[in-house]
C-alpha cells in the first residue's frame, strides 16, 4: 500500500466500491516493519498518530498490532483478527438486514514488528533484527559455518537462540 507511488491508490479505492449488502469483504494487513531493501519506509518515518490519521482519511478503521515478542504478537494478532472480522460481519449485517447503504469505514490491520523479528538478532556481531540487514543474506556460505547453520535450521526465534555466530566450532 505504501511502497511505490503507482501502487498508492490500490489500498485507497477498493473499499469505496465494495457494497456490503452484496459483496464479500477484504481485510487488508499493512505489515509495517520499518524497512524495505535498505532504507526506512515512508510509513515507518511517521508517528503512529500520523499513520492512524492517514488511514482514517483513506476511509479505514485501523487496528494496530505492535510488539516484538512472537508469542504475545500471535495472541494479539488472533484477537485483532477476531475483532476485525466481527466488525466486517456487523457492517454486512447492517447493510443486508437493516438496509444501511452508507459507505462503511472498513477495518484494516497494521502489523508493526521488527524487520526479521523471528530470525537471529545478531550474526557475526552485527545487529540483524530491526535493521536493513534482515533484507540481506547475513551468511554468505552457511555450509562453512556449522553453528549458524544449526541455529537457523532449528528456528533461532522459536528456541530462544537469537545470537548466531558464524565462527567455526572448535
């Protein structure tokens, strides 16, 4: 929705043409993790309040899921999905049963998490999580780095091992 100017209108227009009385629904999720390839994204540079006002101006009701702990984020995301889906059902019910033809303010979710948040935080002493390095290939040859290879294979974030060294084991 916010990466390139030609795409900017895509997230704005479709909720304006959805008819809750006859159409299905779309629940957009804006994954705001701070970085594109090597620079911060435009929406990562504005405050949460500015982002909320922008999305409200586009006609959305944004629900924010923010954090850095995977287990807590999964719970928050599940609860937010339930809330957003219930709101969609209310909008459709109001249109289909009560005949409300006013254009609704559809829900959307803003998922704000660190870039690379479930991978290793540090590789070879360099911060990866939350930086542009999460978009890079942090290990050029994992086969020659057994410690890092096993860390990645077992899911660093899932096991709590979040600091992978590419040093060879002694």
